[in-house]
């Protein structure tokens, strides 16, 4: 097998996608390496996310990982070979819209039109934490540890976390975690806003939430995600108010909304198929 063919095989083996009942289950499968992000894993995560964009049959995504850790961060050994390369040439090109490949590992999940729920266990360090930040909702096991780890290696976070963290956590918390690279436990992460809920079985809870979302109006859910993203983007009050009205006008009297009304009146679950 050629080097290119071997790399393609590694990419294919890093992430599994299964779609069941309108929910896409995306699972990191490098559990023996604590799902550390090597170049193949980065390509696989981005490819998985981008493969779900634009799919009308998807109503929610569950992002999870095999093994004892959600993601231990970058696979430092695998990236060591890039040390002799020109760093500007490596990180500055915008290969995925506004992002480079490593930033897209996080940002692609924000670009997916439907809610993404991450289930975390073990550790979510560095690249792993920034990957989780791309999700709309994060469920963690109570014993999960999280860290903005880049300072340990003399680096700054550069995988999209800095786009999202300022909207989730206080500035002093962000600075503390960034400057020290010290892990925090799940309870602390919950109180600081990095985690949505703590559950003994985070994957089961993520799947439950995804199933609930999948039972709601698909068009309303997508509209809500667009609206929240706009509200969080720094748009003016006038822009957000206008967007609220625009999204609502598109929903009222539509097929999905009429089905919700009919289902509520009949005391049954709606059917959007």
C-alpha cells in the first residue's frame, strides 16, 4: 500500500457514523490511544462532520468516543514530524472557509444545521476539549477531567475554542485555564459553564436528548439553531429581532407546524416523514 493509501485507510478507521431514527451517531474509534488526534483523526473528524451538513434526514447528532477517554488531545508524537516545516505555511492557509483543518475539527459541528450533543468520559484535554466545544450540548461523566492544555507545550489554543469559550465562561476562568493548563474536574467545569450536565452514563443521556430533539419539528429546530447562532454572534438587537420574526413567519402554517398542532390535538407523537 502506498503512503497515501495507508493514510486514507487510517482516516477511514478513525471515526464511525451510524444513522438511526434521524439521529447521526458519530463515534471516535481510536480508543486504544485515548482518541488522541493525529493527522488522520483530524481529517476523519472533519470529513464526518462535513458529510452530515445539508442532510435533510438528520435531526440531531450524538458525538461520542470509544474507550476510557473522550479525547486526550493532540497525538504529540504523530505531529512531531511537522516540527521542521514552516509553521506559517502549515497553519495560516484557510483551507475550510474561515478555518484551517485543525480549527475545522471544532467548527464543523457548529456549521451542521442540527443540534450536536457530545458525550464525554475520562478526559477531554486540549484538542479534545475544543472538539467538544463545537457541540451545542455537552454531557460529561462526573469523573471526567477537562483542560485547555496547549500551554503545557508552549502553545496557545488554536482549534476554534477561542471562538466559543468567551460566550460560555467568564474571562477570568478562560484566562486561568489557558495560562495554567491545569485540568479541572467535571463538577468545576459544570459550575463554570463548560459542561451542560453530569450523568453517570453520558452517552445514554446524549442519545436520550437527541431522540427528544428528533421528535420535534425539524424546521423549527434548524431555525432555532440559526437564531441562537446569530444572537451569539454579536448581531445588533434590531438584527436579532428581525431574524426572530423572519424565522417565525417561515414556520407558521408550514407542514411541520401543522403536523405538530394535529399531533397535539390528537394526543399522539408527530410524524414528519
